[in-house]
C-alpha cells in the first residue's frame, strides 16, 4: 500500500488559519527599480497585490487583516511620492469600496487623523461607515500610523483622566492602556508578515504584536499573492507559540 498523499498546503492553511494577520507591505520601490520603472509604478502594482491579499484572506477564512499602508514616518518621503501614495489611497477607496462591501469586508482605519487632507479623511470615514456592519473579514488600514505615537496617545489620555480624578493612576495596567489604543476591542495579530526581505518592525503594532509570530518573505510586495500568503501561514503553523510559558515537552 502506498503512503497517503501529503496534505496540500492550501488545505493545511484552510484547516487552521490564524485569526489575525498583519502585513508590512514593503519593497514597492525595489520592485520598480529592478525593472527600471518609476517608484509610483511599484506602488500602483502594490495596490494590485493588496487586492489579491484581501481576496486570499477571505478565501482562507482569516477574519482580520491589518495592512501598514502609510506610516507616521512616511511623511519624510519626497512630496511627489507622498502625493502618489495619497492618490492611490483615494483611488483604491473610490474604485474598490463597493466590491469590498459586497464581499462582506468591514473597513477600519487606525492612525492619527488630525492634519490629514480633508478629502482623504472623508473617504476613509465613508469606507468605515458603509462597511461597519459587515462580518466576513475586517480590513484594518493603518494609515498615518505609528506604534510609539499610538502608545503615547494612550498614555496622554490616561494622564488626562487621572488628573481629572476619573481614574486612579495606581490602577493603570496593560488592560487600561489597551483600551485606549486604536485597536481597542480587536484581537492582537497572530502573524505579522513583512515582504522585501527586511527584518524590522518599523513602528508597526508595537504593543499588539508582543506575542505575534513574524514571517519575513524574500519577495517584494507587488509580487505577493495567495501562494505567498499560504507559505507564510505554513511557516506560522510550524512555530510553537508559548506566550512566555514552557513547552509541553520542556515542562515535563
Ligand atoms: C513600501 O514600499 C510600501 C509603502 C510605503 C506603502 C504601501 C503602499 C501600497 C501598497 C500602495 C498604496 C496602497 C494604499 C491602500 C495606500 P517602499 O516604497 O518602502 O519600497 P522600498 O523599500 O523598496 O523603497
């Protein structure tokens, strides 16, 4: 009798997908440079990869996808590139919102809103408002987002409440901080994927990713597809998550 076929990776990913996957979409510029194309072409192809990612996440039964679409530090890029990224975001919402809604995607935006272009702000609000009752997948768009800034904001809010006598400073614990983060009420990421081969966290979900597994893929973001996502999930499933405890074996 021959050995049974190994479980195909697709099935394996479908059997036990992580609840929440977060992605640092890196390498658009390098993708373009390698082809002699302008950086904006890399970003444009990055949006296509984002569409593939959202579709794949839905197909694999992953409930939450967080994407790092614009960091608080990205403002240091040349004005022309910032303009390109803002233009792509606006176009993405205008072109894709109806389809996201039809596919049961709930859009949430995390990051600092003060000072954003009013047109961008109103599109982000429209996306959140239209999709707020959807339940199939949650797409969290980290936009003008920084993890340190988010934690500082939570600390500031707690300090203001403490000075006003609304909370006892002695009682400030991790749960109190968590309740003031942009992601309050959402489960933390199980898996953080970064493309482009860079192995850094770059101020992304610093608090929330405390016990996430990190998978670094050697491909640039515009080349990301369902196969790459399945590969990252396969790697995640081979890891043993201990959350600071001991393994079953080591604990004997
Ligand atoms: C990293 O590539 C990517 C970003 C700065 C942002 C990600 C943006 C997109 C995928 C397109 C915009 C989509 C939306 C919805 C806003 P990089 O420019 O840092 O690449 P490099 O490190 O190779 O230069």
